[in-house]
C-alpha cells in the first residue's frame, strides 16, 4: 500500500481482507481500537482475498462479454476504412483472448479443490 495512506485506512483494508480482527481491551481508554493479526494465511485467502478477487473477476467478465456483444451497425461497417476494420478485428481478438483467460481464472478460483487446499 502507498506510504501516504493513514494507519486507520490501512487497518480497515486489512480487516476487510480478514487479515486482522478487532479485539476488546478491558482497559482501552478513549477512542483507541486494538487489532490482532490473523495467523492463518489460508483463512485470509479463503475469507478475505479470494472473495474480493472473484467479485472483480466477475465484473471483468461481464464487461468483456458486454463489449464483445456490441457490434457496429451495418452502416458503420460500410463507412469504416479498412484500417478501422482491422483495428476493430484486433480489439475483438484481444477481447476473446481476455475472455478465455477470464474463464480459466474463474474456473480456478471457483474450484472446490482450492478451498480444500486452504
């Protein structure tokens, strides 16, 4: 994380990842919060990092599919120059590659074996 982030922002991000959790201190004074680090990296991955990664991955997959589903109208195709057509074909080729990578990553992160390993 960048050095410019405050400690409270960093601790909130770590808590969202389940890397730390708040502990109650009997002698806590004022507005101070106390946290304890999670020592099991498997729990951090399973409960914090993987769900966030899967959410971002799903969003990327939706955007790729939406973009591939958008096709120029026939009038636009006739008006487009060959270079533009080649450019559009290259963009579609790259998007199809990205969709293939998305599908592989999604299959990996959704595999029940991964959860068993963690």
